[in-house]
């Protein structure tokens, strides 16, 4: 068993694609029209183009429980998912310079350092650096 795709609900697929590629530095893997302005839209890490794909799902627009769940997580400040980085302080500085908003600045917690950003599409995303 392997993880191949993780889904993230987004309120606007085009806005999400721009954010995840232009700010978070992912690259588009698949963009397949599904009808009614929906797409099978995935991005991957530039460093792992054959790695896990992030599916930018339009589910909050079509399934009220998804919208409710996404909103509740966001309001509580709970990240929807997390991405690992090699150097959190460098990534934080790079993203701040690109105008990305953070609800938590880099903070050490045991053997990790974390920060939480707003993906502009209804989600908090946690960045994590393993310290040891």
C-alpha cells in the first residue's frame, strides 16, 4: 500500500493552482477537464516529480459537508495538511517576501520546527522542518 495522491479541498481551482505553483513552488502534474468547470488538477514537488500528488479538489463548491468541515478547520486554525521543508526559516522568509500570510511563525516544538500559512483557498497549511 502506498500514498499516491492527497486531496486538498479548494474553493477556486485556478486560484489554488496559481498559489501552489507560484508561491509554494509545486509544478502542475495533471490538468484534466471534468465538465462543469471542474478539473482533475494535481501538483507535485519540483524535487519529487514522481512523488505524491496534491489533488486540488473543488469539493467545497459541490458538497456542503466538505465546505462545513473546511471552514471549521480554518476557523479553529487547524492545518488541513502539512508539507515538509529542509529549512523552515529560509522558506518562511521566501514566502513572506511573496506576500504569503502566516498564522504561526516558525516555532520549535521538540524535534520539529513548524509554521502555519493561509493557502488563500480556504485552508491552513503547516510547514514542518525535522530538527533531529
